[in-house]
């Protein structure tokens, strides 16, 4: 971004403050509308990506090439005026290629630090499963602690900081599957998917003269995003809804087809994401519907089913659906929140 453009952005956004849930809803809606200009017909994926932004999480994008994964990352970064970096993961990539190096500057006769691509607001880790486990683990500290340690010195990463990592679920030859410890660091696992026929026609029309990504406007600022994150954290979660959320997560550990269930970190991730979704919709409190709508994206990649269950055709999605249907759902009544059987949620 040019200096003039940066000055213009600074002058327009300094006057804008986000202090209420309504402000967060307006912020999120404007951000989603802007991203949808280049990612056609994928509003649900865009909304979930913004939920992840507001919850200060990271996204694992599993999909075939050419569906818009890189476009989503670039559009998010451009829309908030943030710095974007892309890391193309390959088997010969080293941890120093991610975090940076300390080198001796002969002109200054001193050591200097050259930051790696992880020092950005939005980092695209493209084909993360093609790098060796040693290099993959270099992202662990960055994703969890939001710091990077180079030559023994720990350096803070920019705020906000979000990693969007991609995997091709079809081409697995020569790849290194992510370990459970690293999968657990991703708030959500998403799939963009193919557009329908009308949407694909629209893509050709919009991209006829070039990519609209180059002309995508900055509609928010880093400061506004930080304010929106702070306000989203204030969304109320009733005790009954909190108990329902933890019960749903615990139910993933108790099913006989599960080898590894969702962890307490998953409970916190679902909690933060539910707060963010409620704020995006202009609500000051979390509803059970928020928990249910996000459960698949937040919990699915944290669950491992037994080999016997896989042979029967069961997967993590089936485990989450069973967990949602296993308990009573608190609904709002005259006396506050009361329990109602899970089968009633279809009519809500």
C-alpha cells in the first residue's frame, strides 16, 4: 500500500470506533460484502472466516486447487489494510524460512534481524502438509503464543495475526500429515467447495478484464478489527448455554466410535467462536443455535474415530451430529432458559 493510501486510510479510520454489538455487526457485514466481491457465492465460508478473525483463531482450508483459498486470504488482508504474506510449503523448506534469520551486516558492523513471512497480519501457509514435521512445528509457537523465537530471542508477532493453512485432500503422495497437536491449534477447518453453475458464470463475468482483487477497497482498519474483537468478547453466555456447550464437547469423547475426542481447548474455541457469531448477527448473548452451527467446523478436525468406525463409514462429522443430538437444548422461555429435548432444535 502506498504512503498516500496509508495516510488516507489512517485519516478515515481514526474517526471510527467500534464500541457496541451493532458496530460489530456493521463492521462484519461490510467486511463480508467486500470479500464477496472476489469470492463469489461463498458467503457462508466468508462469514466463518470473519468469525475466526473476531475469535482470534486460525483456519485450516482443505480443498482441491482453484477453489479460491488464496483469494480468500488475500481479500481478508486487503479489506482490513493488513500485511499479507504467503509461504509455499515444500519438503526443503526450513524453519528459518518462516521465522527469519539474524545476519551480520558488514556496513553497520553489527548483527541484524531479517523477519520472515510469519511477521504479517494474514499468513497463507500454502500446502502445509508438504513440509517436513520440523518445519510444520515452527508454526506451532507462532499460532499458539503469537511469538517467534529466532536465535534464542522471542519476538512478538503483529496484532492481529491469523494463519490460513491449505491442504489438498486428494493429492497425498509425498506429504506429511499434520499431527493432532498442530491440528488442535486451528480454530476451524473449512472447505470452500465448487461454485454452482450460475456462480461460475458470474466468476467469468467479474474476472473478464482482470482480477477484481487488485481493485478491492480497504473497508476497515487494524484498529477497528481490534475494537471489534474486544466487543465480541463481551457477548453474554448464560450458564445454561455454557453448560450445553461443554456437554456437547464432552459427548464427543464418550462415544464408542471415538478414539480421540475434542479437548478443553476445543471447548474454549467453540465458546469464542459462538461469541463472535452472536456479535456478527447483532446479538448481545449466545444462543444454542450458535453453538450448533459452529460445532462441525470447530470440532470436526479435532476428533479421531476408531478404525472399526471408519470401516462402517462413520467419520468425525457423524460424531459431532450425534453429540448435538445427545443432550437437551436450553431454550428461552418465560422463566429464562429451560431445557428442551434436542429433537426440538429442528423447529427453532
